[in-house]
C-alpha cells in the first residue's frame, strides 16, 4: 500500500468512525505505529484531520470563540428545528431559564405566543425576541455585558438567580465531549451556566450535531448533570448510543 493509499484509507476510516487510535490504524493497515504517526502528521499539516492523545479525529476538538453574528450563519436550519422541538417542552404558566447563544434564540422564536410563562434570561437577544409576546413575563439578568454574545455574566447575575426556582433551563453550549462534559468558550459564562443549572429542576441542552466531540475553553458540567439533549438528525449513531447508555433523554429533531 502506497502512502497516498494509506492516507485515503485513514480518511475513509475516520468518516465511518469519527476517531481512531494510532495502534488500531497500524493493525488495520498492517504497518508500524511510527509509519502511522508520520502519516497523521502529514495529514494534519494539510488540515485533513486533527491529532489528539494518540488518536486521529476529523476536526479540531477545540471550539472557536466566535461572535454571535458569526454563529448565526452556521447550521441555521438545524438550530431552527432544534428550537422548535425545545419550545414544545414549555408548558402553560411555566417558569424557565434561557441561557445565551444562537440555539436558544431559535427556541425563543418558536415559543407559542398563546402560552403564559415567565422567562429569566442572560441574553439581550432572547429578551428582544420575547418582548413581542405579551404573554411572557421577561426577567432580564443584569451584569457585565459580553460583546461577543450580547449576554450578561458576573456576580450580579449569579446572585440574582439564587432567589428563583424554575422548572427548566434551556442551555446552549459550544462543545459536548461525552467524556469531559459540556463546555463554553468563556469562563464567566460557564460559571453563570452552573448557577442556572442549580436554579432549575431540569437542564435541557440545545446543540446542533457539530458540537459533539468538541470542547470549549471552560467546562460547565459533567454529562451526568444533564437531563435532556435536543440535537439534529446529523448526529452519529455511535453518539446516540452512548448518550442513551448514559441515561440522558435524547431528542433528534427531524
């Protein structure tokens, strides 16, 4: 097998399995681990994969810190569908927390205008969307404004949340690593998200399939702290199986 044939075989295996160990590749392709590491180094330089802890994956696991306007351009159809499914979980006279991010923007746009509810949010955009609905009592958290996300963080927001008990938290994230947990790119946002989780009976994560296998800079929580994940139909069967084995409710928005 030539080097080019090995490279092609490695990419094809990754398309099927998302990640694979160096030792496994060496066994499958019947070459040494040294040869595989050289192959992976070259493929990584050509930006065709990413090396991480003795294995190869198709994309970098580290989520970039994009502005909210940039994020709005990605996976818009998937987020809209996820937001629709999330909104179906809201009941009349509910008291909910809505975090920040483009997935929860889609949630806010899909909330039934005939339902009476109270919504606490860190997001200025969510408050703006919900302000068109007279049946929603909006509690806008105050604090330090993050320009990139147009949402607030900090001690004021965290302390204010301690006075409330809500039924559901709808949480957007930058990464879901099934071993590491859920993450965001901002340390203060992660801290506020943890307080939100304590203030809600149920944590519902809204995340398109591109978020799986990624890590933001700051950890929010372990997977065991999540009650429900809503994602799109592009999520891999392997990830679906792992989530269900963890006992986390999973909704695949079609």
